[in-house]
């Protein structure tokens, strides 16, 4: 996979079963995507472009527990005209915990108007996926 990000599991994220409460996983995905984009530019929205979730498919495989560190691997798997798809695997020391297949749509910053990703964004995310901009 391409981009790698880590998040420690905190006390407030664990439920009575001793594992991360399911709603936190999308927040982890969002945190990883934000970090990935800010590696390109800490204020990438200043390019006039932003992105938002269009579709999410989630699968829980195991539970992460307090004190563990979730490793997140993310990879762009498809580019569209204004959208892109990302596959994310969250694991603890190689033990798969959660997968997410996310479709994002690029938008004009501050709106919901669809807008193609600038070439520098496509290149940045595409490099992590092992292929060039616009290729699937």
C-alpha cells in the first residue's frame, strides 16, 4: 500500500467491550486522509479545491484495544473525472482490524460543487498508489 499513518487508541475511544467503538473508525479514516493531503500542502484548500465523502464501504475484522496503535495504509485505487476511490486497511501489528473503501468527490473549496482535482493533487495521491496521475 501507499500512504502510512498511525493513531494510538485512546481511553475515550473504547467501549464497554474493551474495543474501539465502531463510530471512531470513520474518524480515523478522516484523520489519515487529512494527514495525507497536508503532506502536499498544509493549506491545500487554498488551491480552491477540497474533497468530501461520497460513499463508504466498511468491514470490521477484529477489535483494536486501548494502548494499541492502529496503523493505517491508504492507497488510491481509481481516479474519475471529479472523484477518486481509496482503499484503507487499519491493522495492529499486522493483525487486520478494519477496511474501508471510500469514494471521495472533489469540490470547489467552501462549496459542494464538483471540481476535478488539480494536477498536483492527482500527482501527490497517485504517487502513493504506484502510478501516475489519471491512471488506474
